[in-house]
């Protein structure tokens, strides 16, 4: 039953997708016809027997190393349309139609298959065509490109002058074909056809080079065969489109050394001819079968052989030879060409992994994974944990022994880098992908091949596990194993070190020493060392995307998380003390942490303060001491009792009384200093301030039992909140233990949210849940294993999730069953009930369901509201785009990275800037804010009463006084904000609760009816209002700017 | 419209002649120009203690000038604007006058600092441009951002010139160190006053509790007295064995331990599968329910697809 609906809604969606993506071939064919005839016309204008020499593209001819390339031009033997257009398998936005130009035999000599002569002539032939196309008026422009990134096989892309809006960017790709130009036997895999390819003077076979020529020779034939298979089988064409969409979304498999549209259609036709699929299947089924075939079939090991056209059978020896020479074999029906000769084993591995992941998606995810498979873009930054770019522009080492041998130099370099990293990183990396795209848009064959190194080489690494990646010692071979040890030493150079290990083993090893909190930099260190050592690159050439975001977590020069050990110790001592307290009516039965610092997810866990201790060490009072200390909340439970009062107020008071008793006891018996207000009790312990809260168990048991049963029963909301928070704290704590990268990513996410002044919209706990979702539901990707990757995926989740129509289910301990999901969905539907009537009228604009909160009541019930959520999504989207660009493109200056956290202040109606030296923790400030726009409404002087650091004079006072001076959880910004909320309902503040010096203000929308009445009044209001706001924040407010007065729509 | 008007207020050169400025800003929207004119007068207004008649006439003249010289076509909005603006101007003018003394002083100070300020401005500009990246994406499209950068540059040059005037109507807020009704002083005092020491707090709670108890006692007595008055006794209905469990009045049992509760729940769960689906009608009902829920889900999906279609979400590019 379930499965049926799943597929049903998916089929609906897939059909719609196909409808949107398919091209209208009726109108396209006319366009193609016109374009082709104008191309033919232009080519017809070429004078017969035109003498062609290497002068047309001397650099190209020189670079591929060909000689004797002159020929006299003859008209092509014919033209034929091929590729996806001819089999109706084109998918938007691709509107490029392939046109084969059959090269005439008269232009070639029998032996032109040697030494790149064919390639040179092929290129020159295109040069001639290009010249004449350019002079044609019906052609707008002609661009050079290459066939599957193979630089020695350029193709022409022709853009007709006639444009049709329906097909933006319509172009025709001119591909030369070389049917029966050469003898097939001469190009057999075991022959050498490039004389310079030798090993110790003995010529080596050149299978890749040979395949490159053979491919052209059978282009026409293969295209005809495909046409035959795909015509009259609509579903097959649809499946092709689906597969294309899927592959195109994944940049790691739709590249030159892996899949392309042609290969997909070949695989499909293989399946069709071998009866793996039949006509009863629909497109989606074929899609699934194909993926399954790619992921699991044993046939890949043997090689795929399309049924031969003629009587020739592929002999066993030939098969063996193919297998030995190429990692993947897809032999065409001529039996001579391996169509997958460009595919590398790494590329194929990646393809298989992707395919099996997709099968998992189809099985497990909502709507059969439709969104994840077809709609989610999986580019390098989101796919790989550790991205590296090598700038190799102008590095001659790459092409030292020539640009084109059997393989091209760039492919060889890719291989070299890959094998180096594979050896250097060992089991730290799950997979390493090295891709170097050569052609860029404005390439022209005249400039030769030396300019093709302009794009950086990209390396993507998937980390196998954080533990392995963080390992500090790599143990190599035993000292006794001389050969291995020598090899190891040669690879690692001075880094290798003979060491004696605990188990008595003496072995070569490498040690990567680093601090506890910088272990994520170990891989970076290794990669840089290897690449520098073996490729003689400089540090500037190697751009590794690892620590570029760390600046945002920096506190006074280092990551404050390094002090968390102390913090946990202090907490342990405290909880022991609390449980030991005697002499209070009810004993403390349990102590639980609530604050995020105690689960490593606080952006800035507090640093120990010398004054907040049992005994103050006067020696440590020398330096600059902060005058404020944040309080961390800790929840305690007391023994059960029936003597609690019945009403809320009294319960709260009783709690306070208990807390005071506890404080008294701590102070008097154990000598632990405490300070208290009417609502809070703060305990100083080991340099930290802990704030105690009591959970009243009666409230708790009621929470568990669903309040709805009896409306008279009333759960105190304080207790409910406490209970939820404690549940959340323990679940997140468990999660960060399971995923070591979780905590840093959560901290980055929190920093980002608050840096863009969203602190008031999205609770910290909600952010933790969002990040948890990234880790718990990683499909269609693996679990993130690096900060940048995790952070990017958090941003994309925020930006791309369909918040309006789906609840986000965060199943932390994997304990949601079907009933739970139904319950959540029902809750969700009721929160969206109002939507039909009024689009603004929904609660929980971001519906977050967690095990302890299936109705999204805890964190996102009221905020963000729909407007805030939209703003949040827009910011996340733009940040995600900036971040992906930063990973992929050449800029690596820190300023651009800072942009991710620097919020544009002119997006608010008014802005309040605060005195930086009046913020309680000035070092948390990311960027000082300034504004040079808008109307400067007011300027305030700084108060002298409060300083974030204790004046040196105070340090000489008695310790008791110092303790009283120390302000616990004092945050002027918060005071100002609560004042704003009370007094100015029409102003909505946007702020950074971590420590920003700017508060954005927007005017809340007014009722249009009300407006008419109050128009007079309100028009003069904004200035007055902002001045009043300034008055309210006297001593803290530095400047107020007005950017936009209230708008009345 | 109003936005731009307000914005431009700060950017007005004081000494420049109207014609010159008009030329400079002519590329911008006409509305802005209108406001410029208005604003220029406003600065005069503030000095002259604001008479509404004169500036109005001037404005009309000026506008004519602009329209003639630069051939900007006017729209009906202008007419409307005039009326509104008049009102507004008066008000703003009044506001400015209320703080005249402070401004005079501040202007001088700022003049002295001007040199320094412009330097820092440049720095800021650099920062601003870099941060424009993020903003650019918000605006969708790089080209747009370039434009806005340019615009901003233009703005900046004019702001530099206009520094003095800008400062003139900036409202000054005192540090508030003398006055504890608002601001930092209040917050700091509140903080310390909120911590009178453990003993004092204990006392307050004790007081509250006694008061609270008394109040409860009083309420109870009142109730009894009321009941006794009519010779009736109010009987409250309690369902089942409510008294033994912990509900409103159930003090007898007190609280459950969490463990016991969980135990109970787990027991309940265990026994469920036996009872569930034991009878045929139960199974049938369950099946029916499931079908219904699936049907509704299917309907929802269909609806959603329609919505998606409207939003054109099926484009994987």
C-alpha cells in the first residue's frame, strides 16, 4: 500500500518534470533545418582544392607534435545529425545539436593515423570551415570547444543568428567523423602509433590514442544504431532524459573521465538489446533498473559488448586485452572501439557509489527521493569534505614530455596527483577525485594547447571518518622490511621517522603534531607537504578549503573550545557538591546540564574567570579581567514530595526558596561563593558561573501524559520548557559524541545566524536541530566530515527545504515509527490549515519536529514567522552561493570569506550602532559596524559607569568586593532589547545576541484601516521614535541612522 | 517615494547653488529631485524658524526650472506630493528647532574632525564594497550591484561635502550617567539592586509565602462562609479515584518517579500487540483507517503538485 502511493506521487512528479524538460521537436526541427542548411551553404562556398597548411593553426599543430599535415581541401562526404537530438533525448536547458561532418578520404593519406597527423588535419579542416562560417551572415558566432575535454579533438560550436526564445542558447556542434579513413587493424590496441611513446627505447602500445581515432571512425555507425534502438520506444527516450537530469546534477560524475550523455544512451541501448529492460516498463522503472545495473552488475568486470553487426565475434584474447588496458569496457558493435576509453577507475567507482546511493534514496526517502535525485544540485563543494585547488597556470612541469602522448598531459597529471594523495592520505580518505577541466569558453585552437592550464585543478576528498582523519601518527613499514622502509622514506623524506611504539614494534612513521582543537588541520598539513615535496609547488599554488571559516570562532587568538575540558571538570565538581548537600528538606536527586557550552555547541564557551572561584589566586589578577561573566544553566531535580504548593506562583517561589537554601549551604559548608536574585541563583565554581534551575517533577509527569486529556490539569510552562531543554541537551550531547564534526558545524551555523542579526528569529536550539538534520539525514550525500562541508549543507538546507509544505523531522535517536510520523504530519497539517485562506496565516513557518516535541512547539512555534523565514532563506541562499563559489573559484583572500558573516546593514529601515567598548564581551565582535547611508538621527555618548574590563584600581580591593563587582550574565544589549519590545511595539529589532554592535530595526506592518486615522501622527513619528529609542539606550547607543521611513502600502 | 526623500535629506550640499546641484543629481529619479529642492529649503527653514509660505513658492519655481532645463516629464504624482510635502516639512522643521543649541556646538566639533573623517570613510568604503558581494546576491544579479556601487560612490562624494549639514540635525544623547531612569545607569543599578544578598532574598520569600498562605486561608474561609450563609454545603464532584492520584487536590501521592512512569508506559506498549488486531473488526478498522489516511495523503500530494506547478518548481536547472 505504502509503496504504491509513494510511486504514485512520484510518477506524477516525474511526468511533470519530463513535460518541463522535454523540447518541442516540431519547432526545433525547423530551426535545426535552417541552421544546418546555412552551415552547408557556407561550407559549399569553400573553394575546392584549397591548399591547407599548418599556418591556419601553427601552435596547435606544433603542440600535438604532428608533421606533414598539408592537404588540399575537399568538400565533406556528407552531413548527418547525431547525438541526443537525433534520438529525441535532449533535455533542457541543453539546446546543442550535434552535426557530423564526414571527412573526405581524399584529404588523408593512408598513414595519417600516425603521430597525431589525423588530429592535426582534422583540426585544420575545422579551421577552414570556421573561416567560412564566420563570413556567413546567418551565423552569429562560432566558438571552439573540445570533444569530452580531449584537447586534441576540437569541435566547433555554431550559434545561428536567428534566435528563437523557446530555445535560448541554441547552437550546433560540428563534429568531424572519419568513417573508414584508416585500416582498423593498424589501430588495434596493442600497436604503437605515436613514435615518441617509448619505454627505454622500446615502442609502447598507444591504446588511448588509437581509441581516440577509432572513436571518430565509428561515430556515424554508432549514432545510427542508437537511432534505431531509440526510435519507437518512447519510454527509453524518457529514461534517457531522466538519467541525464540525474547525472547533470552531479558534477562529480558528469565529467570527462566518467559519464556523458552519449555513454548513458549506449548503456541504455545495451540494456535494451540484452533484454534487461522490456517495453512494459515505464521511464522511471527503466531509470531504476539502469541505476541498479550500474551499481551492482557483475558484467562490468567482464566488460559490456554491444551485439556485433557483422559476423565478427570478439575473441577472448581481445576481450582480455580490453580488460587489461581499460578500467571500464563498453565495446561498440563494430567490436573495435571501447566507447568508455576515457573513463577512469576512480570515475567509475564514483559512478557506482552515486548509483547505489540513489537506489537507497528511492527506497527510503519521501516521494521516492524525487527531490534528492532530480532536483538537488550536487556540486563539488557540497559533495567533498576537503576541497583543494591547484593553480598550475604556466607550470611547464605538466607538459614537460609533450602535451599529447598516448594520453594527454593533463590526464597524466591528474593521475599523478591522485596516486600521490592516495599514498599520502591512506585510509584517511574514502575517495579522492582529481579533475582538471581544460577548455574554457574563449579558447581558440590558434593559441595552441599551452593555454589550457588556466583553470585550476580540482581535488575533492571524501573523508572516511573523523577519527582517522584526526590521527596524529601514521605507522609505516617495519624497520626490518628494508625495501618497504626505503620506499616509505623516499616518499616522506625528512618527515619519516624511525620510532619505537608501545607494543615494542620499531617502524617508520610520520607524526603530525598539533593541538587538540586544530586536528582538522592535519589533513591539510599532509596534503601540503606531499604536494610540495613531489610536485615542487609553492604554498600559494595550493589552495585548501579547510580553515577559512575558523576566524569566526576565534576568541582572542584561539578557539575557545580548547578550554572546554576545564569547564566540564568544574561542572562535575559542582554536580557532586550539589548531590552531597545535607540539611535541606529535599535532597538533590539529579543534576543535568542545560547550557550549550556543556555540550560543545556554544559559539563562545566561557573562559574561566579568576574571580569566580572558591579561592582567588591573587597572582592571576594581574592582567585585564573582564567585568562580566556569562551564566550557564544547570538543571537539578529534587526528591519527590507531596508537600509542594498547588499554584504556579507559589511553586516558583518555593523553588527559589530551595535554591536559596542550596546556595546558603554551598556557601557556608563548602565555601563556594554564590550570588542570587529573586529568580536566579548563580554559583561560582572553578572560574565559571553556573545558574541553577529546579525542575518540579509534578509538571514533568504531566507533560509526559499529554495535557489534552483533562483541561483542568495545567502544566506550568516553566517546567515544561525546562523538561524540553533538558531532553534537547542530552540528545544533542549524544549526537555530538557520535559525530565529532557536529559541534563545530553547529557553532559556525549559530555564528552565521547571529552575524546576520537573526538571533531574535531562530533559537539556538532550533539551529542545533537543523544541523542535526544535516548529519542524521544526509541522503543523497554521505555524512559531512568537515566544517565547510557541514556548514554549506546547513545553509543549503535552510535555503532549499520546502518549509511551506513539509515538516522537518529530526529523528535524533532513530526512534520514530510510522505512528509518530503520522502524528507529526497531522500536527503539521493543522499548523498549515490557515494557509488556504491567508498565506500569512500559518504557525510554525519552520516546522521542526524532534523526539521530545512532535508539534514544533518548543523552538519555532512563533518565530521565525513567515516574513522572517523568507528573509532567512534569502540570506542562506546567497551565503550558500557565495560559499560554493569561494570553494570553486580562484579567490582566496580572507576578505571575501568574511563576506559570509558580514551583514549588509542597509537592508533595515533603521540601524542602531552601539558603543563597542560598552559591550560585555568586546572580543566576540566579528566586524565593527559602520554606516554611511541614511539619515543620521542621533548620536550618544558612552557611559562611564560600565566597562567590559575591571579597572586596575578595583583589583586591589578585597576578594569579597571583587566577587560582588563581577557581573553575572549582565548584557546591556539584552536590557535595551527588552526595553524596545516593551515600549516600541511598531519596531522590530534584528540583533546579534553573541556580541554584535549593530541592531537593525524594521517597521512592523500596520493595518491599512488604522493608517488612515493615524496618518498625521505617524508621519512625524519615525524621527521622534528613534530619538526616544536613543534615550532608552543612553550610554550604550552610539549612533542611530534612519534609512527608510515606514512604508504604507 | 518617501524613502528616497528622506534619504536625500542628509546628502545636501549647503553652499552649492540650486542649479548646479540639479545638474549633478539629474540622473536620479525625478522624485528625488523634488525632494532635494524641498530639503534645501528645509535647511534654510531651520535657521529661519520656519515660515511655510515662502519655501512653497520657491519650490514651485525650482521645479519648473528643472523640468524645463532637463526635459523631465512630470507625472500626476507631483501634484499630490506637493500637498503632502508641505505638511511634512512643517513638522520636520519643528522638530529640528526644538534642539537648536546642541547642534550649534556639535557642528563646530565636527568641522574640526572633517579631515580625519573622510579618511575613515574611504576605508569604510572599501569594506562596504566587499560586503556588497553578499548584498549583491540578495539583489539577484551582479550587474545590479555594480550599479548600486556606483550610486553609492556618488552618494559618498556628496556626503563628504555635506558632512556639516548632516551633523547639524543629529540629535545628541547624553551618556545618562547622572540619570537613572533610562539607559546604562539604570541597567547597572538594577543589576546591583537585584542582588541584595541571600538573607534578604530569603526574607522576601518567607514574606511572600506567609502572605500567600494567608490569602489562601482567607479564600477558603470566604468560601466556607458563603456556603454557610445560605445553609448549604457545596459538594464538589470528584471522578473515580482522582484523590489518590496527583491531580489538582491530590496531595496524597505526590509525584511519580520518572522511571516508574516509563515502566508503566513500556508495559502498556508490550501488551498492545496482543490486543491490537485480535478481533477481525479491529483489523478491518485498522485497514480502513490506513486506506483512508493513504487516500488523504494522495490527495494532498496531488494538491501539492498543483501548487508546485504554479510555482514552477520542476526545473532542475
